[in-house]
């Protein structure tokens, strides 16, 4: 019998976040987009506004006996926010996106023990001044 290797929590998290966003009016443009200044987890288009959205995905796999279940979004530091702003400026310089508004969102994906589907929270515009 051939067994598949389990996917890492961040790969499962990115896929879950992408599905969630698609169900909520976003079109996926790219996943793990590499730019000279870093990588963007998800690059999306918010269909109703035409806004280009840089999405930082934070995922955690919680053990059944975990006493503290801190939202993964808490791990987005000031340094990471600065990096996301730099990536937003890089996207803004691309001709395809130069005339579009750009926003930085975050999506928290929590894989809880005993649950088939993860708990997902979307934080639109959580990193300002992009």
C-alpha cells in the first residue's frame, strides 16, 4: 500500500485560507509569490472592489492537551509587518497592479483536534500604510 506523506501545517493552512477566500469573493492570483524582497503567501483580487490583496497566512496545529491556544495571528511581528509593507510597494511597482489599490490582510488557520475543518479567521487590512 502506498502512503502519502502528510502535508506540512503551513501548506494545509495556505490551501485552507485560499479556499476560504475564494468562497468569500476573492480570486487567487498567486500562491508563494517570490519577489526580490521576500515571499507573499497568497496574492488575491477582491472581486467586488478590484483591490489587490496580499495575504499573510498563519497556521497552527493544536495538540489535544494544549492549555493555551493563542491565535496564530499574534506571531505577525512589527518586523514582519514592515516586510509586508515592502512587498506591497514591490507589487505596486508592477505594471499590472500599478493603478490598483493594494491591501494587506492576514488569515489565521487553526487545526483543532477532533475537527475535520479548520477554524479560519480573516483580518482584512490588518497591516496598514501599504
